[in-house]
């Protein structure tokens, strides 16, 4: 795990915890001012806590019984406080500390293990770092021009546009995977980028890059002296992976095996992937493996893009 990213993630989680405690203190002050009876109960709970500490350090022969009685009184006081909050129009848990992650209470650790929230945050930060050089902001659904498509091509592309808009708007980490095929200049990259932008706005982690760049990075780390798995781990864990221009990379046994591994592993773990390619299913099967085709056909939402190269049409307009 990249140390700089790990430290940044830890700092962000510490900030979440500090903010949660500060917000809780503000709610306590608010309720103490509006409902004095709850302030009295809170004071009683504080004193009970001090008594418990004293008892634990004492040699009283009936310490277990006394601790049990104090705990019972403590629970009854908490229950009364919650009922009073509800009767005054507040949620029962209004005075609880609302951590972003209830599992680890915003510490980043569950016992001696990293909490899943810390792992997810590291993955998102790493994905953001990888996307720095991607032209994510250059494409959106609003700038996708259907006017370049004619006749039946227009109808097909209009359906694809509607689907991808709805997909991005309602994206979840369990959303379907998408396979986009068709000739160059038909809008596959544009719509992939538009989805990436919308999903990033919703706060999910996205890795977007050409297949060749991702494969090169994985290969470089895999065969480096340090033998890092950072890139492949990020690709497997990101909430949405977008592989652009699949099939433009060199044909090597390592790349072929890695592509199958990425597709298969992400499908098995229920994580969505978007693939765009100029290859048809026959080309995919010849280049990679029939298993890749069968997995894509069986599980992915498949769309074939139609029309004439938009870039050529734009150049013709400008001439």
C-alpha cells in the first residue's frame, strides 16, 4: 500500500472522528439548554462512570454486585434520556456520536486489522491519483450530440444514450457491467467518460484508462524488483473500472491472462466493469479466449455502436 496515500487516508479518517465528536458536543450543549432534565441525566451518567472507575480499582468484596447495579442504573438512565428526546421531537439516538463508519468508530482499525472503510478510502485515493492524467472533464452527457447519427443509427444511439445516462444516475457498486463495441469515432469513449464523471460526482471510486496503460502499469509493477501488486489490487477493488480501447495493446501471454483475470475476478466479486473496444465478439474470442467472450455475453450489458466516424464528420464541417 502506497505510504503517502495510506497516511492521507488515515488523516482523513482522523478528521472524520474529530468532526463526529465535535458535532456530538454541539448536540449535547443544545439539548442541555433546551431540556434541563436530560442535562441532569447526563450528569448522573457522568458520575456513574466515575463510580465505576473507583469500584474497579477497589478491593470491595461485593464489587461484581455493585458494578452490576451501577450498569443497570446506567442503562435505565440512557433509556429514559432516549424516551425524553423522542417526546421532544428528536431522534432517540440524537446524543449518540454519529461516526461515518460505525464498525471502527472512525479509527480505521477493527482490532489489529485494517477496517474496510480504510481500505476503500485508500482505493479511492489511489484511483483518483491514477485518473489525474485522464481527460475526464472533457466529456459529459450534455455534450454528446445525436445529430451526427442518421436513420436507424440515430434510434440505436438514442437508446444507448438513455441507458448510459440512467446507469450513471443510478450507479451502485453492484450495478451491471457494460460492453461497448463498434468502429472508431462513434462515441464509446465519450459515453464512458460521461459515466465516469457522474459516478465520481456520486462519491464512488473509479479507475478510467486505456487497457494498454493499465496493463503496462500492472506488468511494470509485477516484474519490478519490489514486485508490487498495488496496481492490480486497485483495479480489482475499485467500485467501477473502465477499460477503454481493449484490443489495442500488444498480444502477449501476460496481457491475455491478465485481461481474463480482471474480467473474471471482478464478475465473481460483483464489481462492475465497462469495456469499450473496436473488436467484435469474434475478434475478442480470437485475441483473448472463448472464456472471455462467454463471460461477457452471459453477464455484461452489450451495446454495438453504429454510425459514421464523428471525428471525420467534425473535420468535414470545419473544412
